[in-house]
C-alpha cells in the first residue's frame, strides 16, 4: 500500500490539475508542451449508490460513494511519433461516510477498506502510457495500453490481453473496466492483398510480462470484497448451511520478463462487399487463476452475529494456466431485412468464434464424497457470439430518433465430456447459453438517453435487469440514474439490487 | 464484461468454486514492488530508446504535412473572431509558392470559360424582382420599410433576418447587400465540364448511368423531364473545396435558451475525391482501387473534442453507384477497435448537432439517389432570383457569442433553382426537402427539410468562401437550425489542399494508425 503522504500528494496533484483545467482558459483547448501541441482532457465523477437488501453479504442503504478523477492527454512529438498517457484516481468515500455504522461493521464491510477505499496501486493510478510510432503503413505502439479484439458492441470473447476490474461490479466506467498492461503492438497494412479483399491489416502483439497484473475479479468475503462479496451459501450437511467468507489465496505467478510471455496475431480484412472479418491467434495465459481447494478454516466469529450461520474461509491454491486459442469474426449487413417501415436501416450481424486448445479446469474430485479433494484436467473449449445491431424507427414512441436494439447470444461449450460433467456446477453445463438485449434511444436532441438491458442465462435461469437514464444538458455535464436488479435464484448476486445516482463533469 | 458477470452468476450453492481475490495479499508486497519498479523501469527505458530512435528518423518518416491546429486557429475560429483570414493570406501562408501557383489560374479566363458553360453571368440575369432593393446596409428594422425584402428572400432566411434572441442562434440583425458577382470554377473543372458536356446520361427513371460520367459537372445546363434530378446530381458530383484535403472542423451548438450545449467541438478530417479528379494529381480516379470499386469520395475524421468524442475516428467511402451502399467504419475509443457501421443508418442527426448524414455538412443534399430505398420525386418548383447569403471573399463572417448573432454577413441577388425532393415513402424522416441551388455555381445555398407532418424541421444557410484566384469554393461558416427542437449548430471548416494524401491515409489501416489510444 502507498503511504498516506503519497496518497495525499497524488490526490493533491490530481485535484490541482482538475482545478487548473476546469477554471482556466485552457479548458476545452490544448496546451503547448515543449513547443508541441498537447491535448488534455478528462472527467470527474461522483456516484452514490443505494442498496435495497439487508442480508449477510448486502447492505441496505447508501453503500457506495465512488468517485473517479480521470486525466488523459496526447502529444505529437514529431509527425510520426505520439505519446498518450492517462491517469486516474478512484476512491469510494463510503468508507469515510459510514465507517462506524453498526450494520456496516458487524458485517465486516469496514474491513474491506484497504481493498476498495482508494485504488492506490501504481497501475491503477497510471492507467495508460504509450508511445506510437507511425511510418507509412506501419504502426508500432509500446507501453501500458489496451489491445482489444473482436467486433461485437461490448466485451468480446476474443479480448484476452487485458485483465478486467470487476471488483465493483459495473460500478466503474466502462472505459476504465479494462486494465491496461505493458504491451508491444505492431499493425501493418498490406499493400498487396487477395482480390476479394479491399483492405488487409496485420497485427502482432507481444506481452513481455513486464509486470503481471491479473483480473480483479469478483470475490467472497465482506472483509475483502465489500458490498460486492459474492453470496455463496454452502450446504455443509443436510440442513446446515454455511456462509462463504474470504478465501486465503495462494496463487503462483510467473516470473516477470523471463516467463509468462504472451503472443497474439490478427489478420483483419474487408471484402469488396463491405463485410469485415478477422482471424485471430493467441498464445498466453489466463487472466484469472485456476484454483484448487487446499483446506477449510471455519470461523464463527464476528460474521456469525449477523445470522448465526457458520462462515467458512477456504484456502485456495492456484495458478494462471496456459491459454491458446484461435478466433474468427465476421461482420455483415443483412440488406434484405432493411425495411423502410422500420426506418430503412439494415441489421448488422456480427459473429465471433473462439476455439481454445486444452484449457485447464479445476473441480472437486468425483471420487471424494465430501467434495474436498480437488483435481484438474484439460479440455478444448469453444465460445461463440452472435450479435445483432438493429436500429428501428418507432415513430409513436420517438419520431425524431431511432431505437437501437442490440441482441446477443453467447454459447460456451467444454468439449471433453468428463471435464464437462464435472463442471456442471459452474461453467460447464452441457452447453451454456447466455442472451442479452439492450435497447436505447435519445430524446431532447440527444440529451436524454434511456437504456434498458436484460441478460439471461438460459440454463441456470438467472436474469439481470438494468435500466438507466442519462441526461447531458451539455457536453460537460452528465447526470445519471440507474437501477439494477438480479433474479439470481440464491446465486452470487442475490440481494445485490441497487439504484445509483451519478454526476460527471468532463473537460477537453 | 457482462459475459464474465453472467458466468459468475452461474456459480451455485455448492461452493466448489471460489473466485479469486487479489493475489498480492499473501505475498511480500515490498519485494514485489521493488522488483516491479526495477523491471518497469527497464521497460520504460526501452520505450524511451524507441522514442529517441524514432525522433532521429522522423524526418524521413513524415506523415501528412498538416499544420498544427493551434497554428490554423490563429487565423480563424467561428466564434467571436472577425479576422478576415482569407484576406490576411491564409492560403498563401500555408501553401508553398509552388503549390499556390499550381492552384491558381487567370481570373478572366476562368470567368469566360464558366460563363460559356452555364450560358450566362449571374449579374446579367438578376435585378428584376423588387428592384428597389439596392446594394447597401440594411437592418432587420428595414423589413417593414422594404416589403420587397420578403419577396426576395427565401422564407427561412427572411425569418433569420432579425435581431438575436431565443430560440434560435445565428440570426443576422444587419446585412450588407452587395452587387451580384460572377462566380466560376478553376480552369480544369471548366475544361472537364466542357469536354464531357452532354455525355452523362440518365436511365429511363432519371437515375445516373455511372459509366457515362467522367469528370466535371455532369449537367451544367439541366433541362427536360429530369431537370430536378440533374440539379441534384450536380451537387453529388460537386467540386467543393479541394480534391485532396485536410480540414479542421470547429463546431459549437446552442439550445433554445441560447445556452451552449456543445462547446468547442473540433475534428480533423482527411479526404479525397476518388473519381473525376481534374485539379490535383492523380487525375481521373484516385487509384486502381477507386476505379475498380467505383469510389466517389473518401474521408476520415478524427474527433478531438468534446471529451466524449475524443479518440473516435470515423471513415466514410461514398460509391458512385446508387445501388452500392456507402462503406462506414468507426474506431471507437471506448472499445479500442474498429467496427464496421451500418451504412444504411443515415437519418439520425450526428450526436448533438442539427445535421444528418443524408443532408451533410455541405448544407444541402447527400441522400443516396436510388429507386430502391426511400425514392424521391424531384421537381423544380421555382427558377428565379433570390436575395441570399453571398459568398465571403475575406473570411470575416463570425458568430458573436454575446448576442448569438452572425455578423459581417453579406447578401446578394442570385439566380436560383428551387428543387423540391418529395419523399415517396412516408417512413422516411422527412416528407420533403426544399433545396435552393445556385444556377451559376450549381451548389446549394440552403435547404428546408420538413418532417412527416409538414413542419419545417431542419434548415441551413452556409456562408461559403470563394477563392477568386483559385476558382475554388470552400464550406466556410455554416449555421444549422432545428426548428422543432429550437436548436442551433454553428460550424466552420478550414480546409487546405494536401497533395500528399495517399490511400494509406484514408483506408482501414488509417483508422488504426490515427488512433490516439
């Protein structure tokens, strides 16, 4: 952890820059740095969240006060060389606001302060920093950056290089949900290409494992994951249900620089008919560890005061397994479905396919009646996404702007039947199908944007509903209100329903 | 991310999967940090080496020679800046003497050639309606005194000839009526128009037969059954701005209370006319691909502000064929990837502005003319003189942020065609468009787009800029009004001819190479 002085200093610098940028004439302009033009932009946001449920892993009332200060800028040092950098300071002031509240402390949410009060790791504050060199058809970009694969509108199964920060569910802005890592990337446009293609670009990505940053995933235990601690009741014996508390993790990481290198290669082309396709190949490592239960420690101390149930604290061993896959994406417009009565916009269909070779899976040994002995095995796996974007005019509801529907079907399959059968309780249903639907439009000249989302796991029959309303009276301010509910069948996000209010000021 | 969330949602109650927590918990953080800092330092050192190396070779690796944005903005911005940037030598400053010389022609020759092509000189065919309206200064208060002004001005311009005040910005409280001038095009445009005169054909439904068009304006003297379509095709084959260009676009917009809601938006675009090139090499088609694909105009726009748009890059390729959908790509800064966009999505206004893709920033008419989707009936409903915005020779027109008025605005009598493009499919966003085309320049000087209930929705009147020694017309300051939502967008495009724009600068790879993050 950083010292308080360093946090204070960093905060002061960020606040100072915020004041400078928002109060000076430099606002919305660029500044000169070393005689070169430098674009400086950013935003500050404050969110207040209210939880609806009082449960062991939930807090009823205001339970999150997340704020983010984000600064970014780029500078062209020469005609062919650019630098881009961004930094952010994220903190959850709820830990200061309700630190002594009885419900908060009894459930140990206060103990997650070290994890979630201030994001103070260097890689959290220094978001991106990279140099881009462009010469003719070639681009080389080196530094802390994001490399994103796939064509769907949202997270793609092919986006593998960068880990995700999901500790606060969807609390952070989408643009900072992916964690930039140190990468070297080259892109090259081919001068010669097959006759049926009009464009052909090649991309090579190398991760030297300069600094291993794993995904910041969902976790158990209020003392670690705060209000986002997963709700995982465990039936120890018939009639005896325990709570899952924080886990002691012993995760092996690969030696930086000398191990853990990752490679990616992508070919992207566009056909004469305007369709876009990519071929992808990846050799590297998972961003989430495979974990095996090493033992159990049970505690009946403070958490049990909430509901009297035993809390188990598992001890997990794990590592980041090898991951190799090839992928394919294809985008096309379905022109025959371009109906004038619906506004005349053709639906756009994106298909993505990922085939993993010998993924590693861990699960309880079926021979162990207590389910305490773990084993691991490997299997190929396939993931596919079918995404349809369709803009439709519904004049009765909105005569001035389209409704945009984004429907997505995700399919996941573990190929090895034994592994699949042992994974039934987690990811390996005979075939996993997930669907999602987003509907959005704009009113008031684009200032008011309602958005509705629905995700459903067809096998587990769990749902996630969300609705949000963003009001942006101008290009500087955005006010948001959002509601998220879960129909989770006593699953990990049960009792996590919330509503939040957010205000965001942008400059640049 | 949502997929990952859903996969976690699947975890059930058996507890045999415990998601990871931060692994640094159980490792000596101090040691890790020290190692991290050492190796991160090594990586930064490698980066710095690369920077120094590339700086050393940067002269040989130069990109397009686009001047710094701050350098361009010293010459002109649309708001509160009355500087006459053209008169002050904008183009002479940014072009080398050789480039400038190559772009200029003898003015008398250009005038003569163009008058022969269109068959008249504008000053000779105006002055018949309300002849009492003479050149001079007028204020909105003179509207009562001179009823002829109402007869002379298109309705939407007459309404805007008023003092500033809600709900629309960009009104002109005082205007200077200047004598009608003869406008013309560069010699190569005139020569191509003359050379290919009469060769461009329409099919039996009035749609262009692509193979019959070569270069120049296809219908300098439109006539006959499809006169309306011919006038619109002139707009689509326009010689506006430069055949290879870079432009700085600056926009801001105002709500019905005249409060700014989009501040200091700016973008840089690169583009080429891909066919019918006559002024800048390569002539004819831009390259073999342009010829094979039938490309018409290609542009790539990088957005820098406001912040929500920063880092986005859009690319649009228009095709000559009315049956081939345009190709639209977008690099999304949030997603960090290039997405193909639905080319048929042309009716929504660009985010927060008052311009839709089918109308375009060139203030007029960019809708794909096709019988297959949203066909129109084209009719010339008037052919007469109007008092409309004159072209700006000095570049001193500006928007006043205090009064929300346009100043240094000149009007002149112009011979116009008024073309009504009536939408035959009532599912289209507009029921009809009324476009005012200048008979001499063949370009639209403004438009009125009406919604399906017949109400005036979007209108615009640009102050174009005329470069007399080049015979070139550039977009200039445009004012775009939403008459239903009571919203105004003000935009200025500062375009420069850039001969070195290559295919690499406007293809798929260009979106990747221009990405800021």
